[in-house]
């Protein structure tokens, strides 16, 4: 036991989480060849292949699947034990990776200011952004995501939340679009033009859809794209209308806004919605996590102050 290398535990956790030597190496800041050698050592130590070839990828063996949760728990506990207490934290010397899950619109406007603030606070930290495809709390529970930014979900009541700002949906078109000729956009004029739909929208404007249907109208969708930034780029260079959160237009506090697009109030009142930061209670009192999340939350709240919503 005196020759046991506890770094193998961290490597095993990454390999079982990613089922990929390349991705595990990237998360640990190693080369693929170094991670491959580590996998060979792990196979020798455990007496099990752990990951085996299946087509072009790797799949875990039954033994690997059995130990995956236990390995992750041990790794998490070891990090917590070895992390300094609040009074001893020197953020300038903190190393590792802090993963933030956010929407493409967040990446468009806020990732830059967040990176600058975090880099000043913890220059040796790697800030990792992941796409937020849905309201899934499992990555927070598993510890693969440290901070989640977006609409709060209801599937995980234990998740901690912090209000960032209020947002609302608006219509956007290119400057000079015919719909801007009238002072007020009606359901009739809104439905008279073709639209670009962002799948990210989901059920966000369901009330507007019902309002159109009650008038015997509907949105004529001619283009469908994954996210709001894609919809805005298309609307900016066409006659199509896009519906996006107002925050997607940027903020003067961020150094400018999308001047090529003109926003207008939608012809049916939609409730405002909250954008929040979320994390697992396991990390609530962790000094490094608290310092980093407060830094990121502060950037978001300064960019979109509550009073402006």
C-alpha cells in the first residue's frame, strides 16, 4: 500500500466519466499518450480491462460500471479533505478546473467579462464552459458541473439558486424592416411576416402562440436554428422575425449592444422570467467554489441590473 499512487484515483474517475482517453486527458491537462499509459497502469492495479474497444469508442466493463460511483465519491471526498479552509485560501494559487454550464446567449455576451474577472481572481484556474441543452440537475449532483446558469428547474429541490436578473421576450428584426413602420406591432402584422425559430425557445412564448390562435393566426416558420444567437444573425440579414430574450441584445455595461437589430414589444404580454445561478448544496460552503461563484454572479448582476428589468 505504501506504493499506492492516489493520482490514479483521479485519472480513473475521469476515464470512467468520459469513456475516452482523449477527453479524460484534456480534462486533466495531460497528453493522450500519458493518459493511455495511466490506463495501462490502472488495468494492472485493478486486474480488469476497465475500458474496452467498441467500434470507434470505448465502453466500460461490468467491473468499471460497478465501481464508477464509488470512485467518483472517493475523488470528491479526497479533494474536499485536501482543500484549504476559508482563512487559508489563496485564490491566486488555486489550480484545477471550474465548469460552468450556460446557454449560447450567455456565451455570446457574458463569457468574455466572466473570463476576465475569474482570470484576475484565480490566474491558474481553468474555466470550462459547457452548453446547457436542458434543465438537468444531474451534472450538478454528480459534480461534473460546478455552476449552472439559466432558467431554474424543478426536478431537483435541493439545488441552491441565486437570482441574477429578470428577462423578457422581445421580437427582433433588421433595421428598416417593414414591421417597424407602425408604432405598435399587432398580432396581425406579427403573423404577416415569416419567422426564424430558435429551438432554445421551447415553450417560452406559449401565451403569444395562444393569442395568435385565438385570432385564427399562426407564426409562419421558414427557418429553424438551434439557439438565439443563430436566429439573431439570420434576422439581421433577412426579412425574418426572431423572438429572443431581451438580454440577448447585450448591455451597454458589456461595452455595446447589437445595433444592427431593432427590438419591439411582442403583441401579447408575456410574463418575465428569472435567470439564476445554480449549484449543488455539497459545494455551498466550499471556500473556492463560493469565491468563484460570487465572482461570476457579480459580473452577471452588474451587466444586467435588476432595476433595468
